[in-house]
C-alpha cells in the first residue's frame, strides 16, 4: 500500500515533521519520503509512505480538519482513493506515483536506516544500510573501501528504482552526505 499526503509543506523540515507525526504509532517497516511538487503558486513538498500495513485510516484521521490532500493506493485496486483540495490532491497523487515507480523522492525512513551510523565503507552502506548506490558529486572516484562519515543523518534519493546516497568530500579523506542535517539557507545573511 502507498499513501501520500500533500499538506503544502514549505520545506524539508516541515515535511519531515508531518512524517514523524503520521508515523509515530506505526511499528511496521516503511519506506517514507518527501517529494517536490511543482506548479501552483510555488513549489512545495508532499510526503509518501509505502508499507505492508494498512495505513489508510491513519491518513484519513491525520488529514481530517486539515488543509491537506491525500492519495491512497492499494495493489489490485481499480483506482486510488483521493480526497482534499484539488490542488493538494494532485501533489499527493504525484508523490504516490513517484513512490510506486521509485523515480523521485528523498527518503526519510527506509529498511536498513538503523544501521547507518558512524563511519562506514561504501560496501557497508550497500550491504547493511539499504543503499543501492553511493554517488560522489563532482566526479570523485569511489570504490567499496571508500569511507563515508554518515554523521548519523542520511537522506538518500530515489532514482530509477534505486536508493542513491549522494556524498561530497570532507576532511581526512572521508566523504560526507551531500545533505547536512542542519542546513543554512542560502541568502540568510543578506
């Protein structure tokens, strides 16, 4: 089952807060991520969750009384269940499709994430942490023995059905995730 919600989240922090609130009581493994929604007044983020558990009632309850659209898809169903303001339903539906196809999105929770702490090799990340591919930005060469300081915060992306961790150079020959946990927004000081 895939559920998606578009609550017009302005940034990743807001979208991740939605996911943490929604998934707080969920104990089954999930793949949860954020998706950029283009069009309308401005780009914003929607979220998606893929799980073997039935999360439909949880989503309906969360969206009740909120300005949010949702899409619920089930294997074998003739069509998705959609509800909410039309502009937000569109974003939720796009997020659900991207989640199903694995073509886009930024993962927040996924199987193997709990093993991704400290300094690991690229081979460790692929074998134990649910990462299919490690991609060094700027054309850096990496191999299985290349060490990555996870900084205990990974946000891999989905691309062509694969989970891709983008990394960049850091001190002492290590690589670090491209996305830092605490980011300084561009142009905040002027």
